[in-house]
C-alpha cells in the first residue's frame, strides 16, 4: 500500500525537557480542554540559530493532581508517535509551574473550521476542488492507519480534532488531539459520567451501547470525518440530538450522501458504518481506495464542491 515510509516505530522515549528560557510565548491560539494553547518561539534547537515557531499548551498553575496527570499523559502519548500525519511533540517544561507541552505548530487551525470557511458563497466559488478534499481525507486516513498498525485506539477521530499545517494549497492535515484516548489510557475502568461527554455522533452502536472500543471504532468515526469533509464541515445528523441519533442508527438509519460527494466516496463511508464491526474495512483498505479514487478520477474531481444552501 502507498504507506508513508517516513513513519517510524512507536517508541517509549522519555519526555525531552526544554529549558524554560529557550521558550518565548506570543499570542493565544485557542482555548484547550483544560489550558490554553499559545503560539511560541523556541530557540537553541539543535543546529538552528533561528527561533522555531511552535505551539505551547499550558496547564493552569492552580489545578488538581488529576488534571496534572492528564496533562502529562497527553505528552507521553504523543511522544510515542512518529508520523507525518500526527502532531509532533518537541518537548516539555515540567520542571516548574506553569507546566508547558511544546508541540509542532499547525498554523492552519482545525479542519472543521477550515472546511466551513472554504464553503462557496453567493458571489465566490469555493477555492477547494474535490481533489483537495480527497487529499485531506488521505492525510487523516494515513495517520489513522499508523495508529491501527500500532494497535492504538484513538476513540475521538473527528474533524474538530484534526489540524492543518496551513490553509494554503500545501496544507497537510494531522491528528492533533489525544484527550479521549488519554483519559481511558490512564485508568482502564475510566467511565465518563453518563453519555454526556461522549462524541455519540462519531461512535458506532457497539461503543455507545456496550462500551466496546476497537480499531473498528476509529474506522466508524473516520467514516463520519469523511462525511464532514465532503459536507464542508456540517454537523452530522443535523437536527438530531444524541438520543435520536442512537435510535436512528439502531433502526438502520445512516447519514445521507453530502451534496458534492462522488459515489465511490459515499460507498466508502457506508462501508465504515456497517453495523457489524468486522464488516468494516481497515485503514489500509481505506487509504488504497482513496488513492485509487484520487488517481483514477483526477479529471472528474477538478470541479469545486457544490454545497446545498
Ligand atoms: C484565522 N484562523 C484562526 C484560527 N487559527 C488557528 C487556530 C488554532 C491553531 C492551533 O491551535 N494550532 C496548533 N498547532 N499545534 C497544536 C495546535 C493545537 N494543539 C493542541 O493540542 C490543541 O489541544 C488542539 C488539538 C486539536 C484541535 C484543536 C486544538 C497542538 C492554529 C491556528 C488560524 C487562523
């Protein structure tokens, strides 16, 4: 398969400590789950005199032991990975407060917002063509395939958790949030109170009814990400709440094809949403299917996506 050979083995390396005075924080990028995310500049990197632009996640100085452990665990998880479609960890400042996690800067923001911003408007066609959407889908599938090969279940694959290196045509999409897998990783019997916190619209029936999570859980979620991409960032199951979605799926209901979605892509989505997990494809198959679609129908995919108003 066209698997990215620059991916590396998952390793259990210790977290590299970055000297705090090599780091300079600048503007805030967003509000994280428990801290803020800032743009920053890192100096003294091996061999480079210039400062490197980075993203810095901060932990509020006043927080409990549990939150601190979550923060550490996220860094520990990301550090294990080495793949072009997974955000890279550069180091941590854990010697003192405030604690920092220093990550690769993905300056394009999250995938869902990018898709929404790229929708055509009455007097401006979208600047994206269908092949751009297929490229985004392939990036995420490559990251997921790496996790699958390393027997890592993400549990929260969604467009909101993917980030772009840039909004421009050279954009690369990456998996960048491991909060859900972190919570479970830390305590095997971790149960989120009720279902309020679970991403029900991205989960397969066996996950929200029996709490069963396998790599096929991520495949189902990836199918929803495909739908998000080709609907240019719509909310799945528009108008339905979580309970209605669970019932809808239970009676065999599924998301309808987005307006500009080529048939082979919608068929791929539907295969990710097979009720029986073992009938869903693996990410290698998904990646190959996307590569085929991208190559075979490059001509057909040249028009911009039409989105229902
Ligand atoms: C006009 N637009 C407005 C939005 N803008 C942004 C908005 C947000 C970002 C941003 O957070 N970039 C990040 N780079 N690396 C990491 C980031 C977040 N991380 C995290 O770990 C965060 O927890 C995370 C993870 C996944 C998704 C969101 C947040 C690691 C960059 C540009 C571009 C210009």
